[in-house]
């Protein structure tokens, strides 16, 4: 399996993912457990809401995006360890049957000041549906190992 | 049930939540579905990772935080509709058995320029464990209805 280290990442690189279909049943069961609001729970309850129809919880979109990234092409050695995001948006709702994919673009690569064996990459992750509309855009900071400690 | 409108929110207000216990079994089943990385899947696999033991996927923490907020005291009319976050961090890992709660502080309240019937509130949501350590901190922007449309 390919594993990438800090030295392998360069600004401007783009990494893709597979595709995940968002099933209506998983949308509503996820919402029942974590985000029990009418617009996420059933078509009938969602019809008269701001979403005008059933929409996935943004946290399901985030979770599916994570799965796509873990199985995608980014592949940092030691795993995808996120410190957090500088920006996180859901520009459009996710609907039942949508097919999502993620593209990650490297925006910044920098060695850690305090840890000679690791560094940080800043990545823009764009989750898109089958029409090419962005449904989630994040600017994330990931911890990445160095192949050779800074000396 | 209390429902709050844009006119009810003021900078500096704080709203609390109940408590949610994070079960080891739910940590690992969530990870198997959405974030299958060794540090989220089992104690044994996690021992030698950067987390030095099983840690919850950040997306489970985010999803539990959402549930606490939906059932918490913030209660915007029409539901919690997030546009996204200006900042999103996980300062400490969440461990099995942790008991999480959320506090939301209102940082900004502003009417929409384009929609007379709604506005935006900016909220800092701090999810803390039973020791009082922050495990997730977000700066979120929520859509909120106005009680009376701007004239």
C-alpha cells in the first residue's frame, strides 16, 4: 500500500476518492440517532421546512466524506489525523440517492516547529454530488509524519 | 416548548445542554462505518498509534455534540440550521466512558441583508468532558428566523 509522508506532498496536488451513494434509510436512521430534526427525519416532515424536502444531516455528509478520504488517494502514513478546520461549509443540501465523491487539494505543507518527526498539511476537501455541485467544502489541517526527521 | 427567534438572542448569552456518555461499542461501530482507522477501531490497534489508546472519531464527537444541541437550551425556531463553521477544532481526544456536554455562547447577532424574515447568529460551541477539558470547539453560523420581518 502506498503511504505518503510530509516530503511527498506539494502545494497544488489533488487527490481523489471513490463514490458513496447516500441511502434514504441511512439518512433518516443517522438523523434519529444524532440530529433528530424534521428536515432530516422524513420526506413528509421535511416538505414544509426550509429544505423543502428530506436533506441529510451535515454530520452524515461529514462522516461519509471521512470514509471516502480514508479509502481515497491522499493516504498519509499513520492515517488521517485532523487537528481541525479553518473553514467548514455546506453550500447545498445532500438528497437521498446522491452519489458523493471527494477531491482534496494541497494548499500548504510545513514542518512542525516543535516536532522534528512530523509536519502539517493544509488541505481543501470538496465533496461533490453526481451533478458536480459542491455539498461540503472544508479547509483542514492534518498531521503528517516526516520520512526523515528534521535534523 | 420554548422557541427562540433572532430578536431573542444577544451577544454574551450562554446556553447549556444535557450530558451524553460515549460508549466504547458505539465508538468502534461508528468508526467501522465511517472512519476505519486503527486508533478508532480497537484498544489493541490503537495502543501503538499517536493517540496511545482508543479515541473516538472526531465525527462521532461532532454528531454527539449535534444531538446535545438539538436537545439543549439554544432552541432556535425552525431548528438548528448550520451554514458552516469559521473554525472547528478537536483540542483533546474523546475516550470511552467520557461524559460530554456542550455550552453555546452567542458571539454575534445580525439580520440578513437579503431575507427580511431571517438572520444569522454566530455561536461558539464548546464540547467538554467530565473533567472540564474542551474536546471540540467550533465557531458556527446558524440561520435563525425573525419573529417580525424587517420593515
